[in-house]
């Protein structure tokens, strides 16, 4: 089952959910999905909820913490807040595919701020986003409450040592595709948005390929701010456990930023967990189940590829935290947990910025080697304490297998085996990559990420390490708007190549050198090659008729007896090949000087050496 979970993550779909699906209607009345029993909760953080008579009550608070703000309600509320406080600035940072404004809120004591580029680097900036998956809107409402309290309710001290930039709804088009039937395995809000964008793109699989317009805007915001911390606020489905809020980062074993990663584990986590616990919340680790039907078999935390926000942040040496509130806990409880986490994050960054800043600087020195991909590890990495909910198993005549039913009671904490990853493909980083002006979309993607490059203003000819794709495989189904590509092998060749003006040289000795390598090394799981940016190299355009190849093949074997031996061995070892006249002639054509030398040649050169 663990391989199924990873396949779901890599394919960009939700992991197998345990909640049964609802959505049917009976005489026009919605039928609620049969969720497990809710656990009653009350905590000190409930004091954060505004009184019903408060003129600055948020839409969520006004509903009794059962509904989330619509896009228009969010914009109107935050615009009113910006008008009321000099600490708050509402700005537009981009447009969605449907033309809606993607807005961000800047909370700062700095004067003269009209946009993200105006923030200086005297104080660190915390960047938080909510609604990357609409329906998972807890962070939207928590952030609005916190901004209100910073501006008007005495929490402006949070800005003494840090700035706060908040994107309340990242996937705004998906947020507005709201209904009661978007997320049947989640307890509130009443109406929930749709997981993907209007172009059916899952934004938390889009960080490298950057196909969505709002992702272009977010990458631009990250590049402009260079934030000290990046928070991505989600809601998690899957197994039922005791925790109401979980959060995590790329595990230490898989981190491209070991110094900042150690700070997140050793400083950030205990401070945030302490704040949450003090407010009555139950924080826990970010993990997946090996088997959602049998979570007792173990937990799973792999080396995540950088299509995900937290692993993307780790790769570009930006401290990034993935927050997953638990879908089966009441909406009220989840929103308040996000509020506490956001508040404590600002305090922790303000307190420890000097130490974290030094760690980030150390991580931005490019190493000589790099892991491009991770593979499942057969044995557990270690065991961790975990608190599941009590459950029973039963045989289902509907699914034909054993299913799980949760009982709404907390099970005792016990150790669970934690499975993970081993390093897959590892490379020596080249000095630089060369990308032809013939691939402007690739160059633009690199530029959007903030990767430094040298643009050629005159032709250059250079000897490079080039890669030939062997046995390319194209996926049967698209993932979002992309067709995935892989290969059986990658063969290196030393070739002399010419690059015209407008082509780029991308050095790896830069803070984002590893990000550039992940995008341009075809063996990387999230390379632009595997995301289908180089589909044209898979098409062979040259051909030759059999009446020419057959006599040419005879002449080739007469000149080269070893070629004749190789052909006869191929006939003897491959009956399918031997029975195919075109394949037999094609074998000689591929070894002739007439064959297309560019066919399956990956058009990104590697300037080797450091």
C-alpha cells in the first residue's frame, strides 16, 4: 500500500481516503457523508473569537466558525482593514486563469510600503499562504482574524521584529467553485471550494513546472521577498488520529538545506508545539499511513520531490513548513489552531532570526554532489510515538476487502514504525547548464524561479556533456495539463554544440544552483524533461526507404565484420526483432551517417567540472 500512497503523491491526486462518500440527495435535502464521530473539544484559544457585536468580526466568526469567507467577502474585509490601519496594506500580486485578482496582505511597521518590493531586509518576513487547495480554508479565516488583531486589537507587537505577508486564498478560482459536496471526508466548513484551479491544475504539484498563472505570481512573490519562513496551510484527510494540527518539513535525511532544517526541527517545532498545547490544541507530526485501511502497519514519510511546497522550499534553501489540520476535527478547532501557529511563527522568527539567517547562508553554498530522486526503503527508518483513534475492522461486501471504522475515542499513544526513502539517482553537479534559445518556455521557467543566468549576446560554440534519451516512455494519461515522460536510460556523449544569441548559461555556483539542477537534469523526477517540456525530441523526422537501406546494409557489413556479428546476435536473441523487416532495416539505418543525430538528444548541455 505504501507504493500506492507514493504513487498518489507523485501523480498529484489525493491519497486513498477512509471516509465514505456522500453527496446524494433525498427529496432535495443534502445527505451528509457518514463521518466518524467527532471528539468534543474546548480550548483556551476560543477566547480569540470576536464577540458577535464586534464591528470587526470576520465572516467565519459571524457564522459561529462554521463557514469560510467567500472571495468577495475576504477582499472587502481586508480592504476595510487596510483603510483602518497604517500597518496593513492590501496589494494585488497577479491574476488567476479566470482573471480574478490574486491579493496579498502586507503587515509591517515599515513606512512607505506599497508593494512587496518595498519591504527592506532590516526585519525578516514570514510569508504564509492559505487555500492552495480550496476547501482547506482554515488558514484563510485564521489569517484574517490574526491580521485584525495585529491592526486593531493590541497584537501589533508581532511586527516589532518581523514583517508578515499573507496570501489568504491562493487558488481563488477553485475557492469560488464551492459547494457542500466538494470534500465529503472533511468536517466543515459548510461549503468548500474545489481542489484544483480552473485549468484543473493542482497548485501543490506545480512549484517546478509553474503552469498556473497564480503560481507565476507566487514564485515572483517568493523571489521578491526572500522570506525567512514560508508557511503553507492545508487540511489533511486519510486516517483518523488524535491530533488536530500537524506540521512538518522535509526530513533531515532528505534535506538539501541541513542547517535550516535543523533549526526547524530543534527550535521552531518545540516552540510552536508548546504554544499550541498551551492553547488547548493537540499538535502532532506530519506523516502518512503506509495503508489507510490498516494504519497500525506503520507510518510513511518519504523524501518528497520539489513539486510540493515544503520540499520546494527546502530545495531553494527557504525554510518551509507544511501545515495539515486534521479534516475530521471541527472547523472551529482547526481555524484556531492555525491562528496560534501563525502567531507563534512570527514570534519565533523575530526571536531567532540571527541564528536562522546564518543557517540559511550556509545552506546556500552549492555542494559538489546532489541527490536527484528518492526511492522507497524496504525497512523502517525508525519508530515514532503516535496517537491514533480507536477503530475496528470489518469485512465489506461492497468493497470486497477489510475496511476500517473509527469510533471517536482516542487510542493510547504507542510506537509506530516509520518508513522512508533511500537516495536514488545521485550526480556530480556540473559547472553550468546551457539552454538553447530554441526553448524559450524552459528559459522563462528558470527566470520565473529567480535562477541567475547569463544570456548570450553573440553565438558561442563549446564542447559539452550531452545526454541521449534511451527508450523514452510517455504516460498514458495526463497529469493536469502535462504528459509525463520518463526513460529507460540516459546515455552521456561529449559533443561540440553551438548556441545562438538569446541562449543561456546557467551556473550552478549560485544560491539556487540545486534548483536549476533539479529542473534541468532529465533523471530528476520533477525535471522539466519529465514534465514534458521537451516532447519534440521524441519525434524522429528523418526516414529512408527499404530499397536504399538493404544494399547499404550489405555494404556496411562488408566494411565492418563486427557489425555483421552484432546483427546476427540480435537476430538470434530477439525473435520479435527478427520477424520485423522494418526493424531489421531500421537497425542499420540507426548506425548509418544518414540517421538524425539530434533524435532523442536532450538539448540541455552540461559544462562539467567544478
